[in-house]
C-alpha cells in the first residue's frame, strides 16, 4: 500500500495557500518528532502546531462505535447537562487571538460542531485571523449551510461516512447517508456558483467489523462528488486489560482517574478478516478515484491482523502530542489528548493558554510520558492521534 506521503503533491496542487498553511503546521510537528524538547523551562507554546476545538458535546446522531455516544459512550447519560457548559463566542475569540500568531492548524469537532450556536461567526473569525480551519462533521446539517460555508472560506470539511447507504445508516442512523450526499452536492453547487475551490471536501471512514467489507462500495459510490481526499481510519479500540492497566498507571503516576478510554472498549474490532480488509484497501489504493486515498495508519499487510486482534501490541509509539498539540473542550478545559480528555491542564476561562501549556501539570505529563517505555502510555495503543503522528515501530 502506498505511503500517505505519496498524496502530498496532489494535495499541494489543489490549493497552494491552504497547502502552505497546512504544511507549516506539519513542519512544526515534524520538528517536534525529530527534536523533542525535554527541557521543561522551554516555552512549548512556540511549537503549537495543531489545535482541536471540541465546541460542543451535543450530537444529533448516536453512532454505535463512538466514544461519546456509542455503545459505551461517556456522554450517553449526561449530554444535556454538559451541553449547558459550552463556551460563549467571546471566550473562543480571545483564545484565537492568543494562538493565531503561532499559526497552528485548527480542527473543529464535537459532538456535532454544527450544533454549536456560534459556529459560523467563530469559523469566520478564525479565517480572518489567517488560520487553516478544518471542520469534522457528521455532514447531516451541511446542505442547509452550504452557501455560507463556501462564502466564509472554510479550509476543509472532513465528513464522516462509514459505508454505502444501508451499512452506513445501520451504524450512524437512518437517513444519514443521503443527508451527507445532499450536503456534498450543495457544497459543490456553491463552489461552482461562487467560483471557489474551497472548502476542500474529504470523507473520514472509521473501519469496524460492521463496515470493512463495504469500503470499496463507499469509495465507488462517492467518486462523483468532487472530493479532495478520503481517509480510512483503522479505528480506536481497547480492551478490559488495557483499560485496567492504564487506570492503575494514571492513578499512580499522575493522580488521575480515567473515564474515557473504556468508551472504546466496544468489540467492533473483533472478527475482522485482516487479509480481506488488506485486499479491499489495496484495491482501493490501486484505483484512480481522482482524489487521494489515505489509510491511518498504513500497516505492513501482515500486521493488519495484529492491529485488530492483538490490541496490546503497539504499532506506533513515541507520542509527540504533548509537545505540539492541544484539545480545548467545550467548557474551556485544556487537554493534550482529544479522545481521552481525563487529565486537565487548566481552563482557558481562568488563565492564558500559554501559561496553561507551560504549567507544572503540563510538564509533569510530558515527563511521565517521556519516561515510559517507547515514549507512550500503556493505554494509548490504538489512539488516533498517535496513529497519525507516532513513530512507526519497525516491521509494522
Ligand atoms: C467523535 S466525531 C465528532 C465529529 C462529528 N460528530 C462526526 O461524526 O464527524 C469525530 C470523528 O471520530 C470518529 N469516530 C467515531 N468513533 C470512532 C472510533 N471508535 N475510532 C476512531 N474514530 C471514531 C467519527 O467517525 C468522526 O470522524
Ligand atoms: S456523529 Fe460524531 S459525535 Fe455524534 S455520535 Fe456519531 S461519531 Fe459520535
């Protein structure tokens, strides 16, 4: 299977200004990978390359594998209460003023970001500040906002689709597939009307035992929608033993209990025929869909089985997230980890982000991770951020 780096020239050719902004972020991530700063007086804020904005915990879908609303989702019983805690626009703007000079890539997500009441003024402000603004959405509310999305010059839409219609809707909810397709059509129409090349349009597909046989159907069915990329995310999974080990570890080393990791202990990794999955992905990668196909992580074919059947074997390690990335939660809490937001560094309603990012709690986390075998916590074996930016383990 082709390495993901092979898609770089294609992406570059789509929109040079956006590509330059994106690659500045990736350059900073690369610098952190090669020259990690273990000097704890260092101003880590300078290296900020990627900021996740989790605008709201509210969501209009209930996808079965989701860490927030899936079978074991942490939001299942508290979504309404938690949604009351969302930050007002003014706080987000102040935060953006602080981080914009570092020119990080930004990634808006949720819950469903279209349910954040001030999504549009916020994204507009970010674009005005010159940031690369990407939005990860379930796409069901995209059609009605297409005109404004294009007018406001969002950089990229990462739209979640997991399979062709029936299989997708069994995972994500009835009617979800058709709403996304209507959204793609509307965005394309608006791009033509407004003579705009942006936002770039991408699909993100999470691979589970329920959809892996249908990935090629999805790729075929969506080839006509003028996409810019399609990412196949092999999925975040864990098991009882990993959760227990991580819980002990975090309590011992960082005085933190953990709630989030178990949400990925869903079993949707089980029974995947790795050879079949590899063949399907290989087949997709060999065809020309007119847009790049990206698998995260790219694995040696013999190791696809390990990824799903042996969750305790690492495939990537040396997590660099605490040195160049951050996730800001809907209530202003600052974390390093987007999917496991258990360890809180501080809150942007109370302190400047720069202070938080360089504070003792942040440095304690960095020190502990640096002292771990392979530079990674025992619970992070299939973490998506580490699959994207971690170090490839030899043979995998
Ligand atoms: C939690 S959602 C939030 C944004 C939006 N609601 C959406 O669905 O795109 C962020 C991304 O995580 C993906 N996701 C859900 N469950 C996952 C899992 N178990 N492993 C990896 N990614 C997952 C979703 O498909 C989506 O692309
Ligand atoms: S749409 Fe996104 S946040 Fe909502 S349940 Fe699905 S994956 Fe989770």
